[in-house]
C-alpha cells in the first residue's frame, strides 16, 4: 500500500471583519467548490470529510452539524470534527488516509469571530481552576508573554514592529488579506498601546473566514495534480495548560513538533501561525529558522486571522507555493491554546 499523502487543492474565503452572514454554510459553499476545482475532484469522490470549528464561538451546540449542509445531503458521507483549529482536522484526515480508510479527504475550518466577544470566549480554553475564573482575555495573556520576552532581551519593540511592517507589505499581493499595505516602522512605534507592551499592529485582527484543503494518497494524487505537495512529515506537541507551569518565553512544543516532523535544514519557506508579532520572533528561535528561510509570504495571521481556519490556511498557503513550482520545500505551522501552548508542523515537498 502506498503510504504517501499529498495536498492537491486549497481554497480560502476572504478574511473580513464580518462575513455578512449568520451561517457558516454560505461561507463554505464557494470555498468547497474552489478547493475541489483546484484538485480536479468531484465532491462525490471525497472519501472523508473533517472539519474544525468551535461551538463556543458560534454560540450554539453542534454548530458543525449545520455546516455539513454545505457538503450536500446525498450521497451519505464519512465525516468527523475537531473542536479546534482545522489544522488538527488535517492531521486526523492525514492519519485516516495513511491507515488506508480513505483515498481522498477534504479538510475545512470556519469561524465567525465577529459573532461574539472573541477575546472573552478564548478565556474558556484556560486552566479552569486557577486562571479561567479570572477571565483574562487573549490579548492580555499575549501581552504578558510579550513583556516576559522583552524583559529577557529576547525581542524588542522595534523587531516586533518590523514583523508587522513586513507582514503588511507581503499581504499586498494576497487578495484574501484583511490588512495590507506599506507601513513605516517609526509610525507604528508611535501608536498607543492597547495592552502594554502590545500595540494594535502587534495583534492579529478579528476575522471571519474559512479554508478548505484537499488531500489524496499516492498515485491518486499524481492523477489529480501535476505537482502535488507531498507531506513528508507531520507532528504536533503540547505544553502545559497552566500559564505558571511553563516558561512563556520559550516554545518547547514547537521545537519538539519540528524535530518529530523532520523540519529540513534546507527549508525554502514556512508559513507561521503567529497571531502576535512577538510570537513570530519566539517561533523563529524555537524552530531554528535561519535568514534564508522566507517567513509567511502570504502575510500570515497578522493580516487575517479567522479563528479555527487560520492554522489550516498556513498549511494550504505553504502547499500552494510547492504546487505552483515556486519552492521545493515548505512548511506550514499552526498553533492553538494560550501563549503558543500547542503547535503543529507540516513539512511539504515537491516530488524528486
């Protein structure tokens, strides 16, 4: 049995402050169509569907069941769901294909962050006994991490502003970006803090959006795509949930995931899922990324961060660079949980 799996299609919705719809179905239908067209696949040929979303964010139980309407009522499908970023749904689908239980899969994630108070909702992922009852919001926790990193001399506010400026400039060519355009570093540093030491440009915007990615095994992938993006390694690791049990200036789970996935030394580019500027700097160190590696040429999460699909979109954006022939080796990264608690690395390569 062929144990190789490749990405053969990817699509995403524009990242917007509001999707202008009350339903994930309306957002997902065109994304499914585009992803399947990119893969040259009919929806009836998809062997497994897997999604990532959050009932807490949607504000209702089993919201992912409603999203299944976008797939179609017939024929019956094999479907699964994770209550987190769809990058982890991608991992489930990848294992499903490796196990021989499916030959093709479509992974999708969606989130309507504008529906509620996102910063407050994300407090629900914290330690339920000590931290969550205090209701610290997600930006304040990121600011705490940034302060530790600044005081330790690991990052500077100018370096953080440089990340924001580069991300916005790269996003100028990304039609799906919510924030883009040239930005002067000194002007960014003159802006007021929103959660000291974070300024607005240091934080990813609140975004509605969705993404879908198509996987296929072995020869089936070669039939569907002239240049598939072959998955040569995937791994995810997790650090302690309680903020006081880990050093917030390091990301050991990212380092461990990279080692397990076999992140190559001759990597051409990586799409990092870093919702805050200082987190990109911490991830660069944790992953041992050198100067030759291009980082988040799509603009990354700082220019559009739809909850529960932004991580999957990083894998898809990296895969697109491989499928287009632009690069030979790329990687996608996804994070979940407070202060980079959980990290996933996917290595993608063109066939020799």
